[in-house]
C-alpha cells in the first residue's frame, strides 16, 4: 500500500471508529479525540470542537513531526496529551481519548490507586489494557498534563485523567479503540460490584496471563 493510500485508509478508519464510539454513547457531544501516527513522523488528529460521530476524512488535522498544522482544520486542544504519550510510548501508533461515563466515574472515586486504577477483574482487561494509571485533574488542554504523562515514563498504555476521562495508546488504531472499550467495560463492572467484595483474579492467575500473553505490567507488586 502506498503512503498516500495508507493515509487515506487511516483517515477513513478514524472517522469510522469515531462514529462507532459516538453512536454507542461512549463520548458525547464534541468530546473525545483520536490520533494516528503517519510513517513520516507526523500524525492525523481529530479537529477541535468536532463530534466523533460526524468527522470528515478530508478535514482531519494533519500535523508534522514537530506538531505544526500542515493541513485540515485546527486540531484538538489535547495535542499536548497525545504528544506526551507518543514521546514516552515508542511503539504507540494511535491514541484514543474519550469522556466515557464509567471511566470518568471511576476516576473520581477516593479509593483508586494511581498506579493501578482497577484491580485484575478479567483476563481481557489485563490483556488489552495491562494496568491503568490515574493522573490528577488538569484543565482540558493544559500543557501541564504532558508533564504528568511523561512522569509515567512510558510504563502505561492506559491512563485515566481524573474528572475527565481515559486516554489509551495502541500499536494500531483498532487496538487503541478496543482497549479503551475494555477499560470502559471494566470500570462499569467495578462500579456495579463496588462494596460487594467480588473475586478478582489471583496473583497466580495474573502471572499465568502475563506469561502466556506476554503482558507488560508496571512494576508495583503487580495487582493485588
């Protein structure tokens, strides 16, 4: 596939996945943003004040490797957030940021461990998200959020922004979308089961998943 036809496909994929996420109520109004890295080091990102349900492939913001707008509409104000994740997660090729209800609710609970926002509830959560970090609240678009992301040193592909929403990196756009959806469903499970003392996966079961599926978990007494 040529670079141009590959870029055309990526533009269409961003709009297709964006519409799917929007239509299922995973990010309302003009909230949320998606970016994908291009082979030349630049990237495509959804424009500011754009609904993920009504994106135009031709109007997506195209940035060069230094983050300068090359073509399309003005980009999302969350560019610093995406840039920080790309800089610290070398393998990341796509990033999805949503305002999904259950993930936002989880980010506001007092007992959440910033190094592991969710316990090991299901195998698929670990396989797709690993562990999820929680970073403190920052005003949307605040460049300081980039420092908070960089402070995680690339150990997490899945991050919750307190009182804001999830941001998830993947090695493909599809992987990032699926991981974000898995995070949302696991947050929903956590809220449904909160206070009911549910069984989580045991340390042995977590170790087995890590070994069989090659999951990279941050060092931190891996889920307890």
